C-alpha cells in the first residue's frame, strides 16, 4: 500500500510538471517548472505590496531615498536591456519597478514579484556606498527575474497534490479551478512574499545573477566580497548552512570570488559603453554661445556617491 501511494504521488507530481510552464532562468540558464501564471503571481504581489507600503513609514532622508531609487533604476535599466538583447523582451512586461527606502533598523531588503523593492534604513550603514548597495539590489532583482516566488509557490502546490493522493485528486487533474483552489489555500496559509524563505540554491542563484546585474549596470562587482564580509561580521558569522535557507557566509564569499572573473567581463564592457557615452555627452553638452559663455554637461552629478555610516 505504501509503495502504491508513493508511485501514485510520483505520477501526480510528474503530471503536474508536464502541465506547468518550463522556462530557462535568464543569466543562470537553469530550467524551472512553474505551475502558476505571471498574472496570478503578480496580482498577489501587488496586493501585498500595497498593503505593506500603506503600513510602512517611508524614510525622511531625501538623499538616501534618492540614492536607492537611482541605483535601483540603473540596475533595472541594465536588466531590461539584457533581456531585450537576448530574446526575452516579453519578460520585461512583467516588471513595474519601484524602489523605496523605509524606516526600519533591520539589516534587510526584499523584492516582490514584478519589481517592487524595499530597502530598510538599517542596511545602509553596512552597504556604505552605492556599489555595495547595487550588490544587494542586484540580488533582490534576481529573485524577481528568476521568478523564485512562483517557483516556491509551485513547489507548495506540488507538495499539496502529493499529500492529497486518491481518486479525488486524480479526478481533478484537469488543473484550472483545482489549481486556483490550491493556490488560494497556499495564500490563506500565510504566503507572504516579503517573508518568503528561498532555498539555498535560490539564494546562490540570486547571488550569482545579482553580481552579474550589478556589473552590467557599471558597478564594480569586486565590492561584493567586502560587503558580504561586513554582513558576516554584522550577523556574528553564519558558519553552517545545514539548518539555514541561506548559504554560509564563508561559502557565499567563496562562490562570489569564483564568479568575479566572469562578472568583471560584464563590468569592463559596461564601463566601456559608459565611457563612450560620456565622451559623446561631453562633446555635445559643451559648446560656446554667441556671448562667449559655455554650457557644460552634468556628468559629474550623475557620478555623485553617498558614503553612509
């Protein structure tokens, strides 16, 4: 009887996988199977995001708020450019980017599906500069681009199907309303995007993709090592990843160091593009008027950075 149930559960999960959508995660190239649509996940995300922001207290620090928005949008632009250039323009339609800084002393940030990103003020003394902030935001953006929330929800749906073995389950495998019912159950059980714990594999994938995204946006990926070292010191050092949804600090830093050569290629390519653009802006932005005065460009302003803490 136990063996029969196991075989039936395996059949159900296999059938669910066949009914879902298989996609390739951008940048990492990993294959994933999703049982919930973008429309479903984005609708839930928007509802919870609105609820959270209505209750949250936005930061009163205008400089830091502007920095978060500036760095976030720069990353978002780089990500969208990458998606369009690599045949994934349809993915761009899933994002309506928003970057907010809230009054919270916790050292944290989160991103909801669709690109709704929140940074806690308590994180800024640890990031210290824009490049390190870009590493964090790149990581959070990666969760959205890789659709980790949809993947985690799909996992919960599969688990629920696996425990509901029997004729009722098999008779309802037409999906549709049954999937919506289970999806609703998952939500009712307290599914919260901002508190969602991803697997260690997802966290590592977000580290990798986020590092590449930051480099694509022209931020030096090498700062990631010192940033995560500061995070490790802040947390007292997470030396064991067996009981954690995140990689251990040592493993995370080692992985980042292994990825740096590849990230540096994206960084140098981005800086080359930036240098070319800056040269063109300087050429067109500085000219002599009839009265002899000069109008200069404002590229120095766009390079302004804030050192926090």
